[in-house]
């Protein structure tokens, strides 16, 4: 912001860094982390834990049998499902006072995550080799969310533009060049989906896989299937109330009141702006 001194960036001296260039002129730098190339700012950004030291700690994090993990690529319904689970745990259709980022593994230290009151509900966009090992080996419950990649890419483009991640300098054509050639301009959708498929095929633990399109088409059945998987009692009335509270327009309104007392400023000052956090939630969204 105007008048503020620029934030000091973390050193990346000695790291493997590449540059990816698009035909339209947009380019970005990527750093090799845990076997995947990630945007350089994932390391340099001081407002989130440094993944170079943070991920090994996450991998060794203690996981309990009543922990719940939501694994999903961005824009696949993480907040939607997270809110449903929190309501099921409470036994009433009441919004969580904190945002999902309060328990998002990328945004919080392992110390903060470990202090969460049980039963804990975590969420992340991490690859399998970045999440708690115990979660992959049978501890806790795991939900994996999927969405048509066509809609993922369109939705994520608008999300990044709203957040001015690229200062309005990235065209749709360059964005799609990155999506087709590298799986995206922030996360590799192809690699992410492939690695999670390989992990689930190991059958070390059971996953509840939910498709965004199915959640939207039949949210009542989704709430019931989540409750059954988690072993949480859920009456027809409660399920219907949760579906109503988790309608997009209702969550947009509720998001403005969320706050995490541990982080007064937050990783992003506009985290609770509904116009930035939510779009239409529609399939086959188009660029005008």
C-alpha cells in the first residue's frame, strides 16, 4: 500500500530457480521445492511460513484418529466442505467464527495447528509429499475434492485477478498457456491430481472423494455422505439447515464477520471480502 515500506523478502541464494515465459510476454520465476516447482513468492513471502522449513515439520506433525483433513486443489470447494463439516461437528447450522485459513496448513505454523481444539479440521492445497505422513497411513479422516479442470482454471483466473496477484499484467491467453503447459500459474493441476491419485491407489487409508459438480447438484446428499463417513449423527432437519446456510449467497454474507484473533492483520488484508473470495460457483464460467 502507498506509504508502507516494502516487505523484506526471504533469501533464496543457492536454490534451484527457473523462469517460465509466455508468448504474450508474461513471465514468472519458480523454485524447486519438495520435488515440484512452486512460484518463487511462496518462499519469499514473509506473511506465511517458509515452506522450506515448514513442510518437514508438517510431515512429522502428530495426527489423531479424530482429525479431519480436506485435500483439494484451489477452487474445488474447500471452504464449502469445511463449513459443512464444522456445522456437523457442532450439531447445528452455525457458521464458524474463524476463516478456514485459520486451520490451513500453508498459512499456519505447526505450533498453531497443533494447538487447535480437537476434533480438528485442517485444509490444504499441499501435494501428498507435503502433508502429515500419519494422515496418509491411516490416522484421521481424509476428504479429497475434485472439480472439472476447465471450471477450476476459469474460476482461479478470476480469483487471481481479483486479488491483483499479477497486478493486472497477465492476459487470459498467457494464463491459459501456463495452464496447458504447466498445469497452472500457481499450482500444477496435472501433477497435483496425478500424485494424489497415486497416493490413494496405495490404499493405506480410506478417502471420501467429493466432486464439486455433485456437491452443487445435490448438496443434501453431500452433507449426509460426509456425516456418514465421519460417523457424526445428522438428522434430516440438520442436513437441510446446513444446506441452506451453505448456499453461496449466504456464505458470502457470513464471510465478512470471520476473524482469527491469533493474526490481527492476516496473510491478506482482504481475506474476508466476499467479492474476492467467491464468484458465481457456476460450471463452464466464461471470460468476457
